[in-house]
C-alpha cells in the first residue's frame, strides 16, 4: 500500500543554499514520476516530472534525478528561497490506471 | 493553466450528518477525477477513482457506502461523506485529468472537514 508516516522528515536549509530532497519509490514498473509542493492548507502543486527513460530533467531552479537501479528519486532546488518552504511529495504512476501513489513527504524549512 | 476548484473549502458538521464536497474542473473537461484524503502530517491517500458516467472505483479499505462518489458530468464530481464521525475529520483533495491517456492531474485546493 501507499506509504504513510506519522512524522514528516524535515530538511532545514539556509536561504540561498541548495536543497536536495530524496524519495524512494516502491514499484520498479513505474514509468512516470512527479514532484509536488504542498503549502499548508492547500492542494499539491506540480513542480516537475520525469519519465523512466530519463535520468535527469531540469526546470527553473529545480532538477529531478532518477536512479532506477535503486528506485530513488531526488529533487534539487537551487538557491532556495523562503517561498520554497513547504512539504514536498514525490509520486509515481505505475500502470495505465494513471493512479498516483504518493511518497511520505519531506518538510522543507528555509532559514532567513 | 487548468484549474480545479472545490467547494466548500472547509466544513464543520455534527456527528451522524452527511456532507457533500464538490470538485469542478473550471476550464477543461475531466474524464477522470480522483479523490484523496490527507490526515495531518501524512501523505495523500487515494480513496477512489471517478470516471464520468460510470461507477467509481474504490481503493482497498475505503467503504463505498460511506463515501459516495458521483461523477455526473465532465466538469463535476461530488464526494458525500455519509453519517460522518469524528474519525472522518480530514483534508479531502480532488484531482482531475483531461484525457484518457493523459498522465497530468490537476489538484483542487482541498476541503477541510471537521466532524464534532
């Protein structure tokens, strides 16, 4: 089943530093992965996606890395800003049902 | 970009009553909508998949008679929590996707339900 945690791991970074948020996904057959940002009391916001035939994809200030060998996904945020403070979730789509399976999430705190 | 709205944004109700939550795609037709539930400090848990004009598909452990889903049109899906109890208090989020082969889901802002 989906991963559920009672406590969100927290990453605290200094404003201006780079952030790296990690995620382990569950299904080796998954072929599409997405990173979402969720601010308190709001729905998830799409950040960046990557397909399984790629190992890296870059966006504006964000980079997603995919390591299929160890089923690991990471999100890198360059020059982290206070507005980046939120909970970040990775999600995978594993089949043609297009159901999203969410990871447990990481809280990013940006210190001014 | 594609916009999904939810109504109400928050609701407080007494135990035993039913609550209806609406999910609308404002500028696109949604062939499929998904309903999630999120408890504090936890991840989103998929409850059910709703396809326009057909019965919803529920995830294991989700009671279909308690969480009634209706996807009557290509822009509206509703989730009704029947006979709500305090343990149903949660953040309910919907998402919508536009094409049958589209992977992109657009999320609503969520509805916070508090059952007293």
